[in-house]
């Protein structure tokens, strides 16, 4: 799930990615940060800029809440956020930022340039109205993060079964794709439960939908879609290979054929917080939240496409608690779902401090 934080772009903040003049290769291979960030220096907690950031965040909170309410009162679906995009672009132009739009149909990029050369920080936000921009399992004031794999990656795998049609009165003249498909569904359930070592890393395989057949005939074809959630890339590929093999062999045993295809456009990597970056930014998060409110969270089974950025450069995805103390917890898709808007201030401060500290820490001390 995304953190519900507001940034100067006045849209929901999901995570922070960092780079320092170059792109890291293979962000999951250990030494993920660019070599230039090896000279990262501790940041003085007494820096007066931190207090200045907190004061500015408090002063602008009412306007940020107003913007948040406007955007949520005018929801738009993914890749259709035309009014939201225009609203954000106008707001950031008013702040004097260099605005580029549209990016990827409805995206907005706003650039704040410093007066001197130095490190770059990228802040990514979401625009669409899908209701999962925060985590109410954490209370307001709490900040959660996890080093390494924090959230699941996901794939969609489409399976097509080809049988042979006949009339229902003579099923022996055909090959029933629905019966074969049913056997494949049952066979797929054994991949995770009986074939894979779950002690290495969790993995979930679910059938999302099945379509095929019509009244009065033995079905000649059937399609189904499977959702695969994972944290480990090697286990992901192993599961995909087993899905293909299981579907093909079960179909073959019944005189049918089956093909399993990974849908490329539905691929979403696992959220992977660069361990070195997480260690470097932990003091910042502790300063904002306090030692008692900074929580190393459990692995979350939710995918987020911020991970596509983390495949290119090191990134840090943090979770901001949004449930008022004492309030009953309701999951994100519940009609009773509710957030504590005062959590927005925690998010603003976290974002600003992370950005400032990374830039200060990446500079050589004078």
C-alpha cells in the first residue's frame, strides 16, 4: 500500500527514489547505490533547516488538506486523470517549478533545480482514484519501512485450453475444455502447497477468472487468468515454469492442448528498499517519527509499480500511518475506511527531511 503523504505537487506521495548523477545497475545485487554515494556523510540533527522545514509544513497544512479533499472529491481512473493532471500542473507552476506534461498520457513532472550541481532526488506520486494510498494498520505518527523486499511483485498469467466441441448428448465425440480447465485449476493449487519451498520466500497463486463454453455444446475452448504474487525473482521464474508445465501436461493427458502466457504489461516487480539506502535514511525517519514510532514492518502482499523505478535506481518506499489513535481498523476496500488527515503533516515532514538529508549527506563536508 502506498503512504498517504502530500508533497509540494499536491498529490499523494508513494515513495522516494534517489540517484547521484548516475544509474545503478541491478538494484537487488547487493551494492546497489551508485559509487559516488559511498561518500555519504552523517547529517547534523541540529541543522536549523530541519526546524524550518517543519514550520513550513505546519503553515501550509490547511491548503494541503484542501487540495487533498478536492482531488478525492473528483476521482479519475488510471490513465484518465486529465482533470487531476491539469490541477496538479497548475499548482506546481504557481510554485515556480519547471513543469512537463503530459508524461505517459496523464503524468506530470515538476523539476525544482538548485543553484549548484549536486545529487538528485526523485519523488514519485500517484494520480488515480484506486483506494489504496495509505495504511490504516499503522496509527497516525507511525512510519513503517522494511529493508530489502517489502512488498510483493505480481504477474498475470493467461491460460488457454483447446479441446474439441461436440453436442452435449455425445460428449465422447469431443474433448471438454471446461473439464480439462477444472483439472488444471486443481493441479495449479499443488504448485505452491506441495512443490515449492515456502521457507525461502512466500509466494501466492490464485485463479482470478474462467471463461468458456455455452449451453448445448461441449466447450471447445476455455481461458483463465492466474495471479502470481512473489518476493523472490528466482522463485517467480520457477513458479511460472511449473504453471506452464502443469497446464500443458494435464491438457495433454486428456487429449487437449493448453498454453500459458505471462502478460508482459501486467508485470510488476517487488518493492525492494535498497538496504544501504534504508540504513542511511533511518536516522532521518527516526528524527521525524521518534524512536517509538518508527516501525520495521512485516512484508506486505500488495504490489506497486513504484518498483519499476527501483529496477533502475535505488529507492526507498515508506509507509505513513493514517488511523487515529483508538479508532477501529478497517481495511482499505471497506466502505467504512477512514483516514486521520493529521497524518498528512507527518508525511510532509518525512518527505522533506528525507530529501534534505539525502542531498546534504551526499555532499562532502566543508
